[in-house]
C-alpha cells in the first residue's frame, strides 16, 4: 500500500513559475519544428510548457507543430520493466525535422534514450529532450536531458500528469508516494 506525503513535494505555483522560465530557456536556444510529447504522463506539463513557449515565441509560434506518442515501460508497478513500447510514431513525419521531445520524468533514462534513438532512426535531423523531473541518481544508461524542470531525489512521485496505477494524474501539485505496511 502507498500513501501520499502530507505536503506536496512541489507546489502548483512553483511548477507554474518554473515551467514559464523553462519555456523561455528552451525557445531562447532551440528553434524546433515539432514538439513531440510522450503520453500519458507528460500531458499536463506539455500543455503548460507549450502555452508558455508560444507566449515567448510570439509570431514565431505559428508553424510549430505538436504531436503525441504513447511510450510505456512501467505497467502498474513503481519499478521500470525496462522494455520500451512506443505507439503512434508511424503517423508522424520527422524527416529532416528538429524535434523537442518532452516527457514527464527521466529515471533510469531507458525511456528517454530509447525515444531519442527511435526518433533519429525515423529521420529526425536533431533531437533535444525536455523533462519536467530528473532523478539523476537513478540513471542506468548514459543520457542527459537537455532541459530539466526540477532535479528530484530518488523518490516515487505522482501528480501533475504522473500516475500510480492511473490514479493521482489530475492533481495540480507533485506529491511523493510513501510505502505503508
Ligand atoms: P525510465 O525509463 O527513465 O526508467 O523511466 C521513465 C518513465 O518511468 C517515465 O516516463 C514515467 O512514466 C515512469 N516513472 C519513472 N519514475 C517515476 C516516478 O517517480 N513516478 C511516476 N509516476 N512515474 C515514474
Ligand atoms: Mg512516461
């Protein structure tokens, strides 16, 4: 059994402020063609980040595409199965495109590295990655996210899009899940 921490790890106003700053950091250095987002965990982050980037891009935002893929490796457990399944990529044309790959969290790094390799195989000219959360301590494969919202410790987190067995996704804050007996 798991229970939520008593206080959020990251409050909604802290997320809002950081996402706005992160959006400006990204558009200042990367004139991407398409934002590619990994469902379902990154849905809330993607919407907020994309809106903030569009504000920062001004008129340049009009031709920025957005598309979604479904990446899964977790099942209903809090530890990664290590196998990456990607659906929906076949419908998206990445040839010669500069891609901004957005995901919720980099943990072991397996998902992000697998995605980057896949996008390059699909003909992407350039791939840069953006994650809301990064658990550097847990890394098992060599990949650095180019843009990171928050560095966090080795804890299982939920909320702001992230789930545990499909629960908690709609919460506007990020919470830690603690094991109870
Ligand atoms: P990785 O392949 O880096 O080990 O895992 C990445 C994926 O595992 C993320 O896209 C996310 O779906 C899931 N994940 C990793 N850590 C957490 C966590 O603390 N909470 C939740 N809800 N999902 C996580
Ligand atoms: Mg995910």
